[in-house]
């Protein structure tokens, strides 16, 4: 059955449907094991600092702590942050450029050793200033950080180059797990293949491509949690397998999202035994041409690819079969910095007259000597929405005479292809956690600034426009600066194509309690607040 409660998240108009009991209506029950589906074949690694995929978060987040986070009981918030490892949220000093956090004294790693500010500092220095030979996926989030100091075992201090409202949301990023300093000092790559944190669950086992298991951490510092005795995440990249598992109660839920057809099927067949939570999703596919490969080094070819795609007709058609819904630019639709429909229609890929757009695309291809271009579209082996989006795009490009073959690969090789530049055009994704447009749009910076930007282009103007927008404190001026950056990215240089934003649909067995949906499939994933009403 559907249990719907309309919420408005921080004025961004995020429509959220919560299938949960009112707070305080029922005391949580302890015990049981939550079995949930992970919609991937396996994570590329367990290192949250390095990875960007939900496969890593859904598998390993329950084993780790973070410094601060969004409230687990209100994960849709974009303005509220609470302590996880700190004792209280600090007020910034030095004109907003210094943040001093006190660390809880009662936290232990799962090996029994004490967690201190030194571990927090080592982890955060690795995230912000990655050592040579390591990768931190969100370095651009922390361009405002000058240095991180640990004056004693209980204190960590962040000193910024400039004051910005983007800092606290960045600090609350759910990938910023706290690792043990002693281990990092010995082997900075240890956490890629191993798990040892201080979160609500202790790592128990991992069968590659099969399942990952955890058991309750009896020393967890948030007293009374977790409620569960254990967790088991089952890897299944096939949607049909996940839906069948939830329908037959072999699994209680999944946390990424299903398409409308799967939702409707579950509700029809399972009835009152299944609840649904829904939300707009701060996530979308980015179609990225490899600028180092001809003819995609030619902006005319890239613009032609964008102009051929009918976003306005494609979005409603796709929404009937895939978990996508809203047309948008590089900024999450509905947020204050997002482009209006009229502003979008001025850019390549959003023209309201699709026939005029396709005529221009064919002209540009002819001018560039790329008529009838054949190329390979590399895509991820995930049903929703990657394969649907890829198939739709190939149909759109065929209408301007292009011949495109879709190459679908597992998650690991997909990342390897993007990181190694071994692709013509790739279906990438920009999936963020907290809605924070000033930082969410960092994905469109050059690779030298943002390591997980895979177009492999040099663009000093892009960096200049981004920094101008990031440092702007006046909302109206910041919005204008964002339009400059967005227009340069999508229209002037045509670095990428944004496909319709995703729409999150989460099924759960009706006995699942305590978990609330957010506009991100990365947030609220430590599972400490879930309990089973069996």
C-alpha cells in the first residue's frame, strides 16, 4: 500500500512520500537481520574516499563513522547538519574561515582501539589533500580548505581560504568515512580491499559478486543503536532478480530505486505487505564525449550530439519505463540556482524546436567532416536507468545519421574505461548526496581539478567561472554566475549532455521501520535506525 506524506525540503520543493509511522508512535524493536538488495555486481573497491558509486556506499557505509551528517530522522534536509563523531556543531570563527570540532571520547574502532582526532585528521587530510598515488574523488568539494590541524587527541580544526556556505554540506558528505591513521600510515591503499571502521555494524564477510554481511557493533557510541542484530546486502545487477526477492520476502528492500513498472507490480502483487517511498533524486546521467579522441575533440561534433536529443519529449516517455522524470541542466531542478525552462531552451540540447535543432546538428557534422559518424557508447551494466537512457540516445542520434553501438560492461570495467580514457562516448552519472549546487556542479570541471571528470579536457575558463560562482555570497549574483558556468559547459563548449534527472522509488516490506528516504541514494545508509516490526 502507499502511505504518503508531502514534505518540502528546505524550500527546494522536493516531493517526498514517506512510508513510515509517526515519530514516537511505536518503540523500536531490537533484533533480526535486514536483508537488502544492492543493484550492482560488486563495488570497484571499498574505499569511500576514492569511489563515487552507490555500490560502495550500500555495501560498506554501515561499517563506518563520519564527522557530521544530515539528520537520520530528516535526511531530506539541505540546511541541517548534526554531529556523528563530534560532540557539538561548532560556530565558525575568523570571519567564517575557521571551524573547530571536538571529537567524542567514547568511540572505538572495531578492532577495539580508541578513535581520536588524529584518525579523523588523517582521514580528512587524505580526502582533501590525497597523498601521491591515491585518489580522492571529491577534492574539488574542498577547494576552500587551506589546512587541517589536529592540536590534540580531542580536537580537529579546519581552516578555510575563504568563507563559503558550501563548506558544511561538503563536510557532511556520506563518503567521508573515518579510517584508522595507523593503517593509513602503513598502507594508504589498505581500505580499497579491506573494511575496518567504527560504525554501527562490524564487518563479518564478503563473497565477491554475491553478498556482504555485518553484525551489530555492541560498542557503538550512539547508545541503543543499532536495533538490528545484523545486515546482509545481496548483490544483484538484474532488476528482475531484485524485484522477485522483495516480492517473495527473500529481501526486505533496496535503497537505490526502481522504475514505475516495478513499483506498480510490487504494489499489485504484494498489496499491504509492501510500502513505497518516493522522492525527487539529486542524480542524473551525463553523456561525456572523450575529448582526446577524434572527432570528439571538435566542439561542432559535441554540439551536434547534444542538438539531436529531444529532452522535452523524451523525458515524459522515459518516465513511463525508467526511473527518470525531470529535464534539467547541471543544477538540480527546483533548487534556487537551477535554470528555468526558458533559460534551458537557449542551450544546445534543449531547443524547443527539435527539427531546427537536428538540422543544425546535421550542418555541424557536415562542416566537421563527420557525417555518418560511427562510434561506441560505453555504458554501465545497470538496468535502471543506464541501459534505457543509452538505448534512447542511440535512437535520437540515428535521426541525424549517426551509427552508434552500445557497449555494456560491469561496474568495475566501466570505471576503468572512464578513468583510463578508453571510450568514445560514455554514459556517466553525477549523483550527489546533499543538494548543494555550488559543489554538485564541480563534476563539470576539467579532470585536473576534478579527478572524476572523464571528458579529459583542459578548460581554464571553466575553472574561472566556477570559482567566481563558488565565492559569490549574494544569491542573485551567484545565480547569474551559475548561468555563465552552465552555458559555457553545456552550450559554448558542449562538454557534456545532461539527460533527464532521476526519480527515486524505494520499495520496502511493510515490517521495515525507521528508515526515511532522501533525494540521494547515498544518504542515510549506515542503517543504524532501521528496525523490524515482525
